[in-house]
């Protein structure tokens, strides 16, 4: 497998004025992304869908770079949903292969840049080579502190809530908690995201205005940003546009100004 020599510290690459408009003290702490539009991007170019997913992988690299450059602390990306198993077997294999390739190519650099790789989802149901690579990535990077990269794989928001409910029910059956002790805080701790704060910003490229079973619990007060740009074209400039939009919002969390 080819090794990559990408250097994730690109601060000298300020590309244009939009960087200067960003208020570094008002960045979202946690950004979630639905990486959508790979297939349409490829189709519009007369290319196989796999090429779209591969270009999408480059966008993921670029999103990680930007987070490292400007200091976003958590990036959560939707790479494979529990519903994606409905796709043709060939496409599923391509996506699993890309996951494997992504870790193989990027892990050393991610580790060097202090990125902690985590996953959300029923990982044990993925193909064995992918599970092996994921575990390797998690173990190697477990102590890193600069950025948490959460990759949602075989992930569904409803499944996550069901899994949390099961774990809590087990604790109750074992007599370790009482039903009346179950509150939002306790429930949240049993989600795949555990103690991580909820996303501040959710980005959905490719124009769809739906949530697609993503982080259902966690996005209660997340700011939503949609753009018609397909994920393979969603590079740093597009990311910065999303951040500027976020910085123009007033968050009230149900309260008043
Ligand atoms: C949705 O686009 C995208 C996916 C289902 C896969 C996302 C995967 C990647 C960006 C690359 C792989 C990276 C890792 C870490 C595995 P779509 O295919 O639904 O696009 P469409 O709606 O235009 O058909």
C-alpha cells in the first residue's frame, strides 16, 4: 500500500480573505459532517461511483487538516450508516476497502499530528480486516489530545439509542442503578459518544435537508448548515463558509437572548 507524505500542518496556506473573517475565539468545538454527494459528483463526470467515494476521502483529509490548523477539537463524520447495507454488494466492498485504505495511508500522520481516532457504531459487524484496522488506529492514537476524529461506521442514530437503552436496562437488572436514577445525563453517557459534548455545527453537503438517522440524540441544539456543493468538492474554502455561517448565528438553547 502506498504511503502518503501529507503534512497536516498547513497554516502557511491561508488561501484568501475568508480565513481572515473567521473569529478564532468563536469556533465550534465539535463539528459533525454528513459526507453526502459522492455518487452524484461521480455521475456528473461520467465516472464510476467509486471515484466519487475516493474523492470524498480526499475531502475528509482536507477537513481533518483544517480542524488541526484552526483548532476545532472534535470532528465526527458519517462514513457508513446502518442503512447503507442496502447498497449493492460491490459498493459496500468499495467503501470498506476505502476505510481500510484510509487508515493504512493516514494513520501514521494522524498519530503524528496528535489526532485521536474513534468510531461510532456497531463496529464488530464490519468485515474483519476493517475491524482490525480500526482497533489498531484506536489503540495507537488513544492518548492523543489535539483533535478527536470520530468516524461513524455501521452507525444509526436509532440503533445508538437502542444500544444505550439496552446497556442501561442491563445495569438496572443487575441492581446497579434504579429506574429513577435514569436522567438525560446518565443516558448520554451510554451513547457511543459517551462523555463528548454535542456537536455545535452539523454540515450537510449535496443539498439534502434531512438528518438521515445521524446523531439523533446529540443534535438537539446543533446549528445546521446545508450547501449544494457535493462532498468531494467540499474542501477548505467550503468548510470555512460553513464556519462563517455558524459564527453569524445566535444560539439560545431554548432560552432568550
Ligand atoms: C454518501 O454519498 C457517502 C457515503 C455513503 C460514504 C462516505 C464515504 C467517504 C467520504 C469515503 C470513505 C472514507 C472513509 C473514512 C470510509 P452517496 O454515495 O450517498 O452520494 P449520492 O447521494 O450522490 O449517491
